């Protein structure tokens, strides 16, 4: 039986609110392009 190629990203955010300007330079388009180039099949996000 051939194996299936599956690429999953697991994001677990435990970022301290004491870190000033966290995420202020986040670029949505760059993030999307990175995920597409990496051929990600699934993303699991955990956050509080």
C-alpha cells in the first residue's frame, strides 16, 4: 500500500501579553504564500 503524503502544521499560541508589539509586523499575504509553497494540507490552531 502506498503511503499518503500529508503535511500538517500545528500552531499553539502561548505568547505572553507582556511582549510589546507582538505580531505587529505580521504579513498575511506572506504567510499565505509560505503555506502554499510548503504544500500544507492541514493547519491545527490552539489559542486562548
